[in-house]
C-alpha cells in the first residue's frame, strides 16, 4: 500500500499519579521513584491491600462547573481534563514553551462551563473524531450505588450516564464539536493502546483529519482492590508501598493499582507541518492480536504478544533492528513480565527496556495511553526514563532494563499493552 497518511502526535495531556501536567509527569518518570502511597481518600480499614497510585490534587474547577462535574464519574472527569489539555497543547495559538499541558484548563475552544466550545479551529468539525479506552468505565459510580454511598440513597437519575463506558467520548465530542466518529473501546489493560491505534486507522482511512485519542480509569476503590487481591494480582507490600511496583525484579509480587488518564492529538503529518505545529513524534505502526488462550494468563511463550509486535513493526515498515527502546507493559506480575521479556529478547536482543509502571502503577484501561505519552516524550526529549524498584533483576527476564536515565539514540520506540482476556496492543512511534 502506497500513499497512506502519516500520523503526527501534536498534542499531549495527562492526569497521572506522577502529576497533572507534562512537566511534572516527565520529571517524575526521570526521577524514577514510585508514586504508590497508603490510600487516604477513603477508609481502607480491614482491606488486605491499602495502597495505590492516585492522581494528586485533582482540581476540576478550571475545566468544568460543579454542576457539570456532578454528571460525570471520576473516570470521565479525568478524561475530559486530559483531553482538554491535549487539544490546548496542539492549538496553533499556543505560545511556544508555554501552555503545554499546564493544568490551567479549558482546552482549545472547550470552554470550562456547561456549553460546548467551537473546538480545534484548524479542522472542520465534521473532520474531528475521538476514540477513548477504559477498562472499568464508571466504576466509582457503580460502587457508590451498590454500597449505599450515593447521597440519594440509591441509583440517581444520573446513574446510567455516569456509568456508561462511552461517557468520556461523548463529553469530549460535545465540548469540542467533534462531529466525526466518537468511539469507545474496552479491552481491559490494552484499552488505551487500542484507542490510540484505532485513531491512527481513522486518519489513514480518511474518516477524520484530527483524532483525540486516549484512555482513562478511576478504579482505585475498595471493591476493585479486594477483587484484584483475591485473584492474586496485587502486590502485598503494605509495609512499604513505595517499593511494591517492581517490574522485572526478582522480588516482584504483583502490580500496584493506579488511576489516571492520558490523551494525544493525532493529525496527518502533512497537515501538521503545513500549519507549523510542534510534532512530538510520528505514530507509525499499530498491532492488535488476541491470545485466545486464558482470561487472565498470557499465552505460554508469548505467541500472541509476539504476533502483535511483529504486526506493529510491519505496519510501520520497520525491522526489529530499527527499534532503539521499548516501553514495556511490564506490570510487575510473574508470568506477564517473563512472557513479555521472552518476546522482547527474541525480537530485539539487548534493546533498552523501561516499564513506567514502576513509577506510576498499573492504571488498567488508561495504562497504554499513559505509556504512549511517555513514549512520545522519550522521543521528543531524547531520553529513556528508568524503571523504578529494580534491585535484583529476575534471571528469567533476560533483557536490558533501563536503571537510570540515558540518552536515546536515533530510532523507533515501541509501546506494548497486554491485557486480561488476551488482548494485545502495540504502538510504534518514530522521531518527528
């Protein structure tokens, strides 16, 4: 296939445990210290796991009115704010070096109230699209209703709009007059990666000229913590939560639950160059496969994951030797880390590998999008961030894990997301 559209990443927006703006987010990744802490936002008495990675100081007032905020589950609020910042970051009116996801809100044409804005002025409304990913959707709303915490004494009239998985996509499209496709994907921990990859496909097939794509999750709750604990997925290091998320470490004992959201703005590269936009990276390739093996365990040998990575490389028209860094799924669970390490070693040999989950924890449906933003910044800043809490590497994970920040050589960055259900997503990013 020749003449297909090339996709530029021109805007980034984040809400993560490492910070609510790009500067804080990137600084925390380079610092390489875990954001896991004992939970103080709700009563954790009696819970076997009482820590997580939560978004700090999440102030929605600069973005939405209190009235509108009541209509949104926390997952939707996280998504709306991150998407607003991504569009503001991509706007041609921005001052170079300023306004880059600074958390001041509003988005490009978004408006901070109940009324929608005009959206990104450089693209007609009918040519704008949004794709969101989430694993658990309006989980906080569901839990409040089930446990009787809702102030109405049960499900309110807003219950269904708040729990809908597509609520984030709906609000983002309304706020910015995105009149093209408005889609939502739910593939567990691969949701964010799939959302960005499907955004690439919308650009390529001519369905849109601008796509806001990303993932969101607000799953840090008593119910989810207990459920993941009972299936043996969570770390048990309650005495030292900041040491709990340990991707590829010999002493890892499970992942740390996290929350957050991340969105990117995708445009045709030629359009971005024509309008003089800053381009963080090019989204060059996308792979998606299924293990079709087990609901929670990866396929032995990593066949599904390997096919996914190979598919992404073929889509990017690159060979494995052109990848210079891998942002791994690296959840800190036993089988997943070993399986992914085997795939990386087979395909790439000693390519440097980072798992940002050591710092951020595992944000489920938002993880792939957060890690794609980290990959874009890795290319833009030309630095590979380290993996936190790697003391003694598991000898079964025979890969080169980045332990401290190091310069990024010229080449491509791969971002992997592998999920419960056997869903796999891989994204290939190349330098701008």
